C-alpha cells in the first residue's frame, strides 16, 4: 500500500502520486460509523470500570456493615438473658409489668404468646449478672417459678448435654428414643411440643364427635367447629427435669449375653429384637424404681429359673 493513503475521516483519498479519488458518501458514512463504534466501546469500557469500582466499594461497605451488625448482635447477647418458666399466655406487656414490680431496669423485653420463655436485654453485663442472680432466687411470675440463663449458661448446658449424649451407649440412646422421644429437646421445647400435640388432639376430638353424631350433633359442639373440645389449662412444668417418671414397665427376658435380665427391650419385637437391656442410664427413671428393679433382678438370679423367651415361647 505504498501508493495509497487516506486522510482522517475519509475527506481525501489518493492513489499513486497525483491521482485523486473522490470519496463516496458510502465510504464517508462507514468511517463515521466505525468512529462511533470506537467511541461507544471506549465509553462502555470506562462505564464498566466505574461500575466495577462502585461494586467493589459497595461490597466492602456491605461486608463492613454485616460485620458491624454481627458484632452488635454478639454484644447484645452478652447483655441478655433467657427467662424460662413463664406462663404460655404471658405477653410482653405482662412481663414488663412484672419487671417493674420487681424493680428491675431493662433495655428491651421480648416475649411471644404461646412460648414459655422470653428474652430480656439489660444496659450492661454487670446489670445482667446482678438481676440474673435475683431472678434465680426463687422468684415467680403468675405463680410460676422462674429460671434465668445467659449465653454462657446456655453454652455450658449444651456442652453438658453433648457430653452426656457421647457417654451414652447406643442401646441406652435407642431405649430413650422409644420411651421418651423428646428427651434430646430442651425442656421448654418439650413442653411447647406437648402442648401443641394436646391442643391438636382436643380439636380432633371435636371433629370426631361431629362425625360420630352425624345428624344429631349435640348443640354444645356446634359452635366448636375447628376448636378444642373443652377448655384447658397451661402445662405445669415439673420442678424436676430428670428422673421424674413415677412408673415404669419392665420386661423379663435374656440380655445379649444370654443371662436373665429385667429391663427394656433393646429394640422392637416386630423387628426381630428379643434381647433385654438393664435400665441404667435412662434419665427419666427415679432411683426408687431402679432399686425396686434390682431387688427383683436379685430374686431372679438366685432362683435359677429360666426366663420367658420371646423367641422360642
């Protein structure tokens, strides 16, 4: 292309030394279009760079904001307690009134109806510790004994629970799962679930009466459609959360070593499990029941008589 040159914009085109070629309108328009494309690409590149810069800045700001929010939550947790043992129908207004009667200053109270617990945030860790000790000194609201727990107490309780679970044999865990299915849940959650199941049963009873009565539905049932069949009181929490069971039904059979044993089945008979395990480690059983079981076990051991065998009959 030594003999060909073009001025910027296509205003002058030449070929050879003295021969001039007049630019066509098409050539001129094509050149302008190319220039516009270049300009657009330049602006687009700058825009993308600016957008990336803003996004990077926004991400940094969001991360900083998230970190700050997380720090605020953690700081509030160190100043808060969870209050257990509350009446299920106690709301924030009632709880606030009780705290004023106790003379307890607080920053914020949260209590949802139908939950047996609430959360209280204090102005400082020192205030929290002071009033937590106060609330744990046999204080009551609506004649219900209170128990206050902070973050450290919750972590300690959960770690203890994990250690207890790890210490349990698989057989004991399986027995606990069958005779006390809710044993792994926190006590307040057990009460909440039992209350929900109880209300559901009462509603089903209303429906069953309506179905069974057909065309002769009692007049007192008609307004209760979809509601519990009767009024009910709140659950009264047990003052003792372990070893509270007041009765137990044991089986007499053979343990895994083939010795006569009084205790719980290691599995379900319909599943082909016929061996019996002693009840040690079952947290819901009181010591008196274990002592009674041991007396009968001693009698069985001394008698020399064979045990009933579910496998052979």
